[in-house]
């Protein structure tokens, strides 16, 4: 436990130093704000950690991702990128709730509305992210993103509590990196 704490402390100090010396001080405030949101997610020092609040977990994680993509390195908050990321990540987190529904101790969407309706919600979120990307991203960015969201929708379709962890850890989580991969392939060919 001490090694993890020490490593995190050294990493934190290095990041603060790098941001102060290489970037605008405003980045430090943004980074610390997002870091605080991340720490609050599953903190043992809180009486009731945010992760334990029913139905909030997926949207909270998506919020942190969206802030990283749309605010951290931008001069101002980019709302289009925020909503594309927020909806896309929310839709891709729902299969994890499907996976964990039998042994999750907090209330999740699959436990309340069932697996099939949770999949419909995931499709809706992925479709919303895709539609926003069509209108706000240049075609050389939206096409790779749309392709990744299509693959994400296929993975949602086949999501089941019986799937192995590798299906979710490699397959569903891997969708987050596909837009970049498809973008590189598009530029090569």
C-alpha cells in the first residue's frame, strides 16, 4: 500500500511541476479539478463514495472523460466534444453494468430496467454521440468515430453477464482507441 501511495505522490509532484513549467497555469487548475473528480469517485474517506450512488456511476465516469477531452487541453470548454465523449463513453460503460449485474451491490440500469432495455439505452447514447459527431467533426474525424461507434453497438448487442472478462476488457474498452486507429488507417490509404 505504501509503494502505491509513494508512486502516486511522486507522479503527482512531477505532473504539477511539468504543468507549471511547460503550460499555462490555467491547465493546473483544470487538471486538479478533474483529478479531484476522479479521486472522489471511489474514495474511502467519503461516508458514501460517489461510485455507490445508484445509476450515477456511468454518467460520472463519462463526465470525467468528457472534461478531459473537451476542456483540459482546450482554451475553453468545447461543448460538441464534451457531448460526443459523454454520450459515447456512457454508452460503452453500460455493457460493464450488464456484466456485473449479478454481483453488483449498487443499483444499476440492468437491474432496474433489464438487460435488453439497457442495451437500447446504450444504442441511443452511441447513436446520439454519432449524430453529434457528424454535425460537428470534420469528415476525416467523424468517419473513424462512426466506425468505432458501430463496432461498439455490435459489442453492446452481444453483451451478456456470461461473456468472459476479456470480452469487456479488451473488446468494449478497446472501442475507445478505435477512432484514433481508424483515423491513422484512413490517412495511410
